[in-house]
C-alpha cells in the first residue's frame, strides 16, 4: 500500500518516526514530508536526524513543494497521516487552506474520499482547535489525538508511543502487534 506521512511541528515527533519505521517494516511504500517546524522539534525531542529518518521513506518532499505528486488528487494514495499534527496545520486542513504540501495533500485526500488520519496534539484545547477538529471530522478526516491509554499497562515511553502508532494502524486496517488489546 502507498501512504503519505507528514510529520508536523507539534510536540511528539517520535510518533511520526515510529509510524514511518513500522510502515516501512511492514513493506508499505511511504512518501514523506517533514515540516520546517518539525525538523527543529525532531532535533530537540529525539535522537534521530533528518537524514536518518528520510532513509525509511521511498520518496521525500519539501513541505513548500506544491508541485509534488501528492499535491494532486490524481496521485493514487491509500491514505495520509499527519503525525503529530499541529493546531496550525489542523486549521489549514479544516478550512481547505492548501498553502503547504501537507494541507494541500490532505485536502486532496478529503475530496477524493481517501483515509486521512490527523494525530493532533495540544493541551489544553482552545475553541478554534475544538471547532477545527469538528470541521475536519465532518469533512471525513479521522481525528486521532496523541492521547495514549494505560489499560495495556505500558512499561516505558516506547510502549505509550506504540499504542498511538497501533491505533493509527487500526484506522488504516493494517494488522499489528504494537500493543496488547483489551480482552
Ligand atoms: C518545541 C515546540 C513544541 C510545539 N508543540 C506544539 C504542539 O504540541 N501542538 C501545536 O499545535 N503546536 C506546537 N508547536 C507550535 C508549532 O510548531 C507551530 O504552530 C508551527 O507553525 C506548526 O507548523 P507545522 O504544522 O507546519 O509544522 C510547538 C512548537 C515548538 C517550538
């Protein structure tokens, strides 16, 4: 399957990195964009470098490249995931403001009826953020907040992160063993 992963400039870049690694491991073709804000946050929050992350993707784009393939609905994709998704990019997607490759490609997914998963992260939430989540949901996006659970009794941060990555896989219909399910 072919997925477009956008790592955005919210806290929690590790969610995007782990998703990319797991999609790659499962044999999927991943097209990747990392926003300028995310590049800085990756350096601040993780031990990964941009160059190391890029190696797990089949194709890498710049977020200001509106001539890139995913900027057109005619480019076939099985789904797109913005992970983590900032409130700014949520706002752009919710309002159809395609000024970056991420927001334009997300609009294309919505207009073509393709899966679009937004792993939003902010707390507490303000009114525009809540309204934008509703608007994006009403347009067909899946709002999947970076909000890990504890019922699988995580032993470390990796298991908390993988819970969210597993929930994204669930939405994409991909089997996984990233967390222990409730029985
Ligand atoms: C260290 C750091 C953490 C941030 N965390 C968040 C966050 O969790 N959620 C959010 O909406 N914005 C966060 N921001 C602000 C975004 O990076 C900023 O709004 C940026 O313009 C988002 O752009 P992008 O979505 O194109 O990456 C953070 C900024 C910094 C510097």
